């Protein structure tokens, strides 16, 4: 099993309620715990960056496959990991704004402090929550490249309902990703992700940005109820296909 499989396994194991480090320890000769207490901040950030790249690469595999079924090419997004402040195509952003996707530059922005908060709140399960957040942000990218967000905006304008539908669809797309992770040989129940989702949104909801220039603004809309979000995730998880998330009637 390669490092990718190991991390994926650990994520799924984490989603099941297990400690991902237990999973890694039982699948490697050397324990990854070694040296973690003496690791410098830089190498801790390096670990987070590696983890995020692995999750992003997994989403790329899933969506490349899904797009090829529609005879389309998947233009993978880029990811920007930062501490403090960063500039984006949607304006400059501080870490207070939370993770967000900017449709204007097709990039996912993640503040490394957000990962710190997830792991301090959730311990080892913070990794599962972080992976879910990345898959959700990539879901916004899928919406953008398919023009789905434009359709919603045309139908609902900038209303709360339109925003919630886009958030739920991104959760559904995260479910499609999880479904493919599961096919790698891991089993978990969609309902088990509820805690990871709840914790992720308690730490800071993501911000889907649509306006260029100025400062990235925290949105005022809600992301839907917890039950709606889990329902949307489950729809993607059980359907396992892009098209599973094109019908919002069940949410
Ligand atoms: Zn979102």
C-alpha cells in the first residue's frame, strides 16, 4: 500500500470514528508518532501541506473519472495554503475568513490555522474533517466549471435559497468523493461524517466568493441545516456519480 492509500485509509478510518493514527500505525513498520512532539512548526506545516495535496490529488482522480464519463476534461483547481493573509482573485483574505473557493481564479484557499483548530478540537479526527472541507471546496470548483452555480443564480438570484442549494450540492459532491474513497476497500457509514461536518462548520464555514476585488467578505447565508447537509452528503455518497448531485429534490 502506497502513502496515498495509507492516508486515504486513515481518513476513512477516521470518518468511521477510529483514530487515523491507529490505522497508520497498524499499516506501517515505523510509527508516524515518532518525533511529532519535537517537530518544528515548519515541519508540522509541511505535514499539513502534504496531507492537503494528497486529498486534493484524490479529488482530482475522482473528478477526472467523472468528467471523462461525460467526455469532458476536468480542469483541476489549484490550492493555496497560507497563514495570516493572502491575496486571491476574489480579493485579499485574512485567516478569519475561513476556507473558501474563488471561482474567478479557480483556486481553493485554506488557512493552515484552520487545520490547527480542527486538530485541537477533534484530535486525530481533525484530519477527517479537514479532508471533508477540501472535498467540499473542490465541490464548488466542480459547480463553477460545469456552470451549475450560474444556473442556480439565474433561478434564485442572490437569495439565501440559491446559496444554500449551492452549499448542499458541494456537500453532495464531497459525498461522491467519499464514495470513491470507500471503493478503495474501506467501509463507512455516511452518517458517521456528521460529526466531522458539524465540527468543520463550527470552526468556520467556508465562504463561496463570487465578487472580485476588495476584501473577501464573510457571507451571511447559512449552509443549510445539519440534517440537510448530511442528507446531501448521503445522496452523493450513495449515488457515487456526478449526476447523483444534479437533482436537489431530495434535500
Ligand atoms: Zn461551501
